[in-house]
């Protein structure tokens, strides 16, 4: 590259920008990936879709979107050879934002699927029908309550607790594993208490859809990605 | 229990329209503007329903994507979905749910396939409520098909795992500013959320429908244009939320 001094300055400036963390959106064939791209671009966050293992920076953030069945997402993860990539990502303590079905696959399994989940977190998802909920779909805006634990990110509670977020799911995790000092569990109610959010040093897991929760959801995503 | 109020945007091609009993479509504006207004007013979800049978989804994906693009809530699409590719395109265009009507009867295996890929929470089934003499029927009634279910068959639908919500759409009440007076005990007992749409024009009617067991209501023409104000989209959703 033969750049004049002025261009070099510009290149250096852009290098600094590009050297910042990159948001990687995991495209598993299902999922509302375009919605996430629209939403994050509104918030001026750069995002790159990936559907295969990639080299990444330690500050990069991986987003696993929702809208998909547990089994379909797990099949895609195996077919795209992403199983080890996701485990390595977690082992390296890199941040992950996991939404709805993208959150559920972090756990050991679901009644929805014959395939096991990633088993990064303990617990299973059970259908609302099996849990004898009045309706087999929990849909609409709902509040969160802090279940246990201490957050690695103290700001989160002030974003999560006063607001209502949009849920749409037929499977729920009603077990709340004992939290470590860095883990934080939030619950919501739908006749039952279920896990609505899990936060650790590197995982931001949401059963609800922040991208569909109006301005409070956008503020939450913006704060996490900033 | 979370009740939802869902604005419905009827599309005739790329135009937003209002209808009377799903006939005589009248242009009311740009659906992208309507969707943005509804979203900004705090809509729980937005339903976009295409009524023009010649509308081609793949030729209009950019237009459809531009409807969901400016919203910050769940947007569902129904109309002219006939292949899994159509559904994939719609989800890729930024919609979170699809609504099946005729296809539920004509191609249930495709509905099942969509559910297996995107999850049953992404699938809503729409049934027309039609009054024939003294009898109320549920199903699909238009110039292309006439298929209906008995009340017992509808009751059985709650055990079907391939969809999560039922939208009951009153043809008689559409555009009439009056809700369908029909009522049935199965609404209370049905294990999937039921949405009522057709003729709703006041918060009082919405409260009445919720008290009858509906989980959500779909607001169409009457929501954007009251009988007394047909000049512009009025900021009524906020008003309605305050009254519920």
C-alpha cells in the first residue's frame, strides 16, 4: 500500500476504530438476524454475520439471536461445526449475548429437542404445557425479578428491573442453579416462576427479546454492547 | 396475565387499506409509516395481513423488510405464504411470526415444517368467524375456498403442537365499528392464546373482550381511523392503553 501521509493518518484512525470490539451475529439459518442487524445499526453498532468459526478479538461480542426451535438451532450448530467454537468462546471468557432460543441452547437440553444443548449452563427447558401453565405460549410484555446472585455488571438491574420486556416462548427453565458470586439470575412469572435472564462475567442471556421491547430493550442492548 | 393490543395493517399490494367485510379496500396510507407510528406508540405486536391474492412475496421483499425495519416490536406477517422459502424470506426480512389461514387447511405439513424450524411460537393460525343463518362457523371462507371446523374440532386444535396462537377474525364485524356478539365457552378453556379481530373501536369493547377470555385483540381500521376522524392517523394507541 502506497499511502501519502494524509491517507496514513486516516488509515490509522480507521485502524483504531476497527481495532475496537466487533459484534458477531451468529446466523444459524433460523433466527431474526435481520432484525438484530437493523436494531444494532440504529444504535450505531457495527455487526458482522458469521455462520462458521472465525478468528476473533478478545473484546468481540457474539450475539446468538432468537426465533427458532431448539432442535433446529442445535442441528445447525453441529452442521456448521460451531460446537467447539462456541465452547472455546465461552472458555475464553468472551462476551455472548444470547436471546430467547439462542439463550435456551446454552443449557443441557429441552423437551422441544431430541438433541442436547451446548451444556454451558446447567438445566433443562420444559414446555409450558408440561408445567401446567394456563396457556402453552407466554407472549407479551412481562417484568423481571432478581432471583439470586450478585452481578458482575451492577448496571444491569437498573436496566432490567423497572421495565417490562417482550416474551414469546413455549418452553421455560424453572430450575435456578445455585449462583456463584459472579452469576445473576432473574425470574419472571407466568403462573410459574421461570428463568428470564442469566448474567455472568461473559454471558448475557435473555429469555425475552430486547430487540422487540421498544426503547428499554434498545437501551439495554446499547449498554451491553458499548 | 398479559393482555395484548395488536394493531393490524391490511395491505392491498403495497398500500395500507381499510375494508368493510374485507371488500371495498380504501387506501389509508403508507404501511411503513403506520407501522412506525404504532411501534412508537408502544404496540405489543403488529400484524401485517396481505389481502391481495396476486401479491408476490419474493418480488416485494425489500418493501416488506422496510415495514419491519422501523419498528421496535414483534411484527407478524400473513398472506400469500405458500412455500417454506416464502416463510424464510419473511423471517429474514425482519418479521418474527407468520400467520397461516388457507394453508393450514391445504398444506398442514408445511405449517408443521415451519414450526420445526422456527418454533411453534412463530406460527399463528387465522380462522374466519362467519355467521350462516343462525349458525356460527370457523374456517376459511373466500372466493377460493370454503372450509370450516366444528366447535369440537376447534377445541381439538389446542392439542396441535405446530402453532401457538389462534386469531379469530370476524368477517361480519370487519370495518363495522361493532364487535361480533358471538361467544363460546371454549375461549376460556383453550390452552393457546386467542386473539379476536374485527370491528373493535373503543377501549370499552376491548375490556369486554378481555373479560370474555380473549388474550389479545387485533385493531384494524377502527384503530387508525375513528368514525369521527377519518382525516389522519390519530395518536390513539397511547389513549387506548391508558384506558385498559
